[in-house]
């Protein structure tokens, strides 16, 4: 019996050592936190809560993920905080691209792509132009005609400065040759949408997923999509390209999970293996579809490549604009 106990103890020690070596070990030993740089109710918050809802399953992290909202300044408040957070594997962050990359290029923030390590991407949400349900505008030509006749008089909202909404607005100004009055909303996409619905602005650039839900509720009209192709959630709405405006997909909002730089590689590898399977869960996919939230799952290597490509694209785009 003593020999059996000793052998079992040695086997358990060996197993534990192997598990720790391959990055699993006892991680996570407690619930994990995911910081979202935008307020509750917006598209990023809404989607983050859905894609992490299976984290506590045994075939996932076996621990729940709690959402922490740190909104303000178009995401800068949250990402500045995350860049200085403890890199212990228990503090994750939701990223929005092009937002945090464009902001780092413009400067005045404490982060860049070097400040974080990507884990996986869950969605790609194009920007759309929205107006109130009772607006006199029924097409982008109507919007641009008004802007042409009233330089600087077309007020429209977005989630902040140098986020996807702002980049779409800058592209629209350039493509249409007009001066617009873009008004960043410190309450993020949800606040920007409320401003449109309340009639505080004449229109807005927002996320397709937020706009989809608002249109379903009968509170907005969607006039154009800032992407290369129409989106299946709103396939009756033409792209800006179709309507004669030379605007690409630089403003499409990629969303995913990252951790602060300096996080142990074994933890990064474990998260990179597990998190995409959470996104692929059938319950997650159905909830996202019901909310008009386009999914676009990418693994860590694919996200690294996407970040690098967007860095180059945005440096050129922002220098030109």
C-alpha cells in the first residue's frame, strides 16, 4: 500500500508538472475579468457578454468571465488603464480595431499594439449611417445634398474621436467633398444612438449591430454601409460605394480579446487555444445572430496579422486625411 501511495504521488507530481509546463496548470483558479472600453448597452458590451457566457463551462475556462466597463474618451480611458494593469492572466481586455490603433497613431495615449497581446477575434461590425425614423433623409444623396447646402451644418454623432465611426466620417467628408459636423459622444455607441433617436443630431455613424436593433425597434433608418459589400443582416441597405462614394472598409470594427503585454506565454497560449472555441459555441452564435451582430472568428496568429495590416493602412489613411 505504501508503495502504491508513493507511486500515485509521483505520478500526480509528474502530471502537475506537465500541465504547468504546457500552460494549463491550475489557471484560472478564480473568475477572470474582461475590461470593455465602452459603456453598458453598447455593441461592444452587448457582444462581450454574449461571447463570454460559456467561459465557466468545463470545456472552456472552467471559470466565469466578469465584464468591467471603463468607458470614456472613445475608449482611451479603458485602454490606458489596461496598458498599466497587472499582466497576471486575470485581467483581459476587449479590443476594438481600428479604434485603439488609430488612437495610438494620433498620439496622446499610453498604448500601442506593443502594449497588448491579442488572443482571438469574435466579430467584424461595419459602420453604418443612421437617421431618425422620421427624418427627411432617405438616402446618402439626401444627406450629402443637405451638407453641401449647409457647410458644417449636418450634425451627426459617433462613439468618439479616431474610432471606426470617426474614420468613416472622415472618409465621407473626403469622398463627398463636404464639411460635416461630427460630434463624438462620451457614452459610446449607445449614447451616440440615443442622440440620433432623440433628435439631438441630424444623423449618426454607428455600428451595424446597434443600428440593427434600433431599426428593429422602429426608431431609425439605415441609409448606407461603410463596407465593400452589403451585409446579410441588412441586405436592403446599399454600401457607400454603391451610392457613388469611394469609401473602403477601413472603418469596419473588429472586436476580440487581448491581454496586457508581459502576460506569461503559457497563459497566452492557453487562452489562445480555448477562447476561440467559446466563440464557436452554438448558443453564442444564435444569440449574436438574434442581436444582428456579425461574427468573424480569428485565431491569435490571424489577429496578429490583422493588427499589423491595420497599422499600415491607418498610418497611410490618417496621414492623408
